C-alpha cells in the first residue's frame, strides 16, 4: 500500500508501550499520530524513534500562541523529521502565515485544526463565535487555505461540504472513524473508513479500533483492503 490513508493514533500510556505497538505495524500500511498526552509523557525522543523506524509521523500538538512562538515550535517539530504537524486555525491569519513561513511548502505538511469535534453549537456561541459549527469549519478552513496551509483536520461529517469549497489537493484529515460494527467509544458522530473516503477525506485518524483490537494488524489489513476497493477507479 504505497499511499497509506490510515493514521493510527498512538494514544498509549508511555514510550515503551507505544514503541512495542509500533513494532507490530509496518510503515507501508499506516502512518502514526503522536498527540499531546504521549508527547508530554515521552518527549521528542518518541517522535525521533518512530521516524527512525521509517514511519510518517503526524505530530498532533495543535499549536495556538503568538505568531513568533508558533513559528519556533513549528521549526522545532520540522527538525524532528515529522511528516505532518498542525496549528489551531483560530490562532488567526498572522499566526497561520508565520507557521507556514516557518515550515515552507514541502515537508512537514502543515494543516489547521478547525472546530474541535467535541464542541457543540452552544459551546461555540458561549466562546463568542457567530454561526454554527459547519459555517465555522468552512470559514476557518478558508483562513488556512489563504495562509498557504495544505489542509485541515475536521470531522468526516464535514468532508463533503469542505470538498465543495476547496480544491482536491486541499487535504482533509478526519478523526471519528469507526469500522462498521465496532463501538463508538466517546466519539459522537462517526463514519466508517469507506464512507469517509467517499465523502472526500484524504487521511483517516483511528485510535482505539486499532490500538485496542485483539489483532491490530488484521483490523488494519481489513480497513486497507476496503479502502483500496473504494479508491480503485474501477469500483
Ligand atoms: O480512539 P479514536 O479513534 O477515537 O482516536 C481519535 C484520535 O483523534 C484521538 O487521538 C483524538 O485525540 C483525535 N482527535 C479527535 N477529534 C478531533 C481531533 C483529534 O478525535 N477533532
């Protein structure tokens, strides 16, 4: 599988557990996401180890600060050799431009977080955002595109709508993915891998359905097989 679409969220308690788990996976079959909890616990070394093992690593630290600080953080992440990193679109135009200038147009890929899928419309109003979450996602994705970011993190439920507004090469990275028949955990609005790809998602972030599976490799193989069929031009 040359272009792995699944990004496995390594939401595991410590470096040893995360590395042990990664050793069961192959870089050709998936990419890996390191988030705030594992990074805070294990530090940059875990990222370097995973990169050295040949994995594309998405460093999901969602930077949101003044432009100078975010630019420095992005440069530090790029120096770790990550494949993708992200910033909060709500950090504003200057912060997005500074992040883009810090990493350039090639690697790592820089994407923006639009609206956290844990927020409801009344939460957005309480924060002071006008409009509902769907409008807000499109507005923030527009800010990201204007600042030169390569894409956004959004709910797969927004993929079809985002595809209407942005060119095909604007990357959509979507969590909240659950294979048919698996539990939703704490995700409210889920889509299956095939549904998400058909809706226009490029990369699917999946944690627990893979990390907690009795046979993670078998689950991943099954998903990759289904995605291969969904993407194949003759299908
Ligand atoms: O285990 P599960 O598949 O729900 O993991 C989803 C991953 O995607 C977690 O690491 C979670 O933090 C992340 N995520 C999310 N919703 C967002 C952004 C990130 O679930 N809006």
